[in-house]
């Protein structure tokens, strides 16, 4: 197949490499001229996954229309806040039979829209591409280093999900399918907020007891909101929910966990993010998740405390103390933390 990848960060680059290893012709878009030049001339990304060799059947381009025209698969791997604008720019060259694969784990901040909803709004129904959400526990570095990895392709269109499953599964990358786009998108997004919280716990110097409690109650919180939006509980207990949550809350390669850890150590958010090479989606996603929770009247104490630290300058220790001081509850998905 001809595959287009929008976004040459770590995950976009990793997916381009995996598609190329499968034997597809891949066009990788980046707005960064230096990245495009280094991929085409030296077969490496000069900014992201710099130690990974990029196959010769990956061609980088600054022309986004060239990256998506006449492609069977278009993989979206740009930050969530940029997705609507990028799609609007290339919508005229899309074909209705194209499958859009969203690898973006975020929610549009201003609207609370998931990426599937953004796609539905950008494309008129008569020319709307088929949509698949690709999510699950997957650090880009480990994928290209051939660590066994299992993720999920979610779609309302069974054929489209199968195309992505067979088209991108290769060697160490195993892709399952499901029909729960809502749960898969929300699981991949909300877990980034929980990863910031887990990082804060670690940054404060707390140990495994605290992290385990945070992950478990974070899963309950994530599930409450996802179910209110129409997700299936099986999805939240699977790779796109629990699997991705555990990875992002505990793995040293997690950017969101890193942000929380540095906050817990007392650094300012502005200083942390200015030193980072890539975006931690959870910082903006916290705004969107709180928007959805308030809209649906879902109690999400962990999200509220992360929001207070990020945007109201609340001390991390005070946020942790606030969670521990909440009224005692009966444990359950429907109960509060």
C-alpha cells in the first residue's frame, strides 16, 4: 500500500518505520525542513528517535498534500490541538475510500471533541474517509527496537479495522481490533492525565503503594467518564485502557509521567515543558478531560487535582493531601476516589 503519515515526531516516525518494514511505500510529512532533509539524505530523523534507521521506502516531505494524496492509509500522528487545522488543509485531496488512522492520544481542548468527532466535522459525509483509532501501550523507541508490542485498532467499520490490523501488524507489532472507538480514544487520552498524577506521586518521593493506588483509582475515574460517553467497559479493561494506563504511569519513557515527576520535585511547568523536545499531551488534555467531566457531571478528583496543579499553581503536596483527605467511600467503578 501507499501510506501517508502526518507528523514526524517519535510515534509518527515509529509508525512510518513499521509500515516501511512491512513493505509499504511511506510518505512522512513534517513541517521541519531539517527533519525532512535528514530523513531523505541520511535515513534518520535528526530530532526524534535519532538512533533508529529509517528504511529507504520512507520518503519525507514538507508538502502535506503530497503525503496524503492517492494513499490507502493516512496515519494522523500530530498533536491533538493541531489536528483540525491539518485535516482542513488536506481535505480537498482526500478520497472517500482512504482510511484515516488516528494515532493521536488527545482530545481537542476547546471543544472536548475526540479525534473521530473532529474528522466527522472536517469532512462532509459524502466524502468522509473511514476512521480507525490506533491506541494501546506503545513507547515508540521500544517498538522500533523490536520489543514485542500489542495495541488496538478500533473502528465502527470492521473492514477498515481489518485493513489496519493486517496492514501494520508486523514482526514485533501485534494489532487487535475492536468496535469501540469512544472507549479506545478516551482511554488513550485520559491515561495521560493519570500519568502526570503518577509522576507527581513519584516526584514527592512516595513509593509503590502510592503508585498502585493512583493507577487503580485512576482507572476507576477514567472508566466512569468513558462509560458516560458511551464506551464499553471491556475496552477500558483492555490494551487501550488498563494496558496503556499502566505503561504510561510507570514507564521511564513516558513524557507525561516525566512532567508530573518534575512538578513533584518542585519545578515550574513552564520550565519543564520548555526543556522538552516533544509535547506531553496530558498537559492540554487535562483541560479537555475536566471539560468533559464537568459537562457530564462526573466526579474526577484526580483530574481536578492535576488541573489545579497545572493551571491554578496549587502545590503538588497539597493536591496529594487533598485526595487523601476526601470522605471515605465504598470501592467501585462508580464510587468517588
